[in-house]
């Protein structure tokens, strides 16, 4: 069993998702991360990640993972269409 805490695992997974989408076109990366989180993370995972963002417990998130999570939180189920800014 891994010695990582659940919070560390969430940050790790979000960062892995962001790493995957770094190969996408600039300006769409964060939206892709947000869409992936929305599509595949269950509500408990989402809620904990948002709580970690609010309490600065997610300091190890990459900037892309953080931005994707912020987009997801801001727009909820309706992640915006891809734009030119990140």
C-alpha cells in the first residue's frame, strides 16, 4: 500500500492529467484538464480538490492542473469551449 495520503494522491493525479494535456495546442490545455476532471472524477474527489484549493493545501499542483481545476470549479458542469487563452 502506498504511503501517500489521499490528498497527495489527488494532487498527483491532477498533475498527471495536466502533464498529458501539455502536448495539446496552447490555449486549450487548461480546458482539456477541466473537461477530463469533470468527466472522470467523482464528486468526493472534486469537492476535496476544491477544498484544498481554498485552504492552500494544493501547493504542489502544477500551474496547468491548478488552472484546469479553477476552470472546472468556476463553470461547473459546463466547462467552456476551448479558447485562445490559458
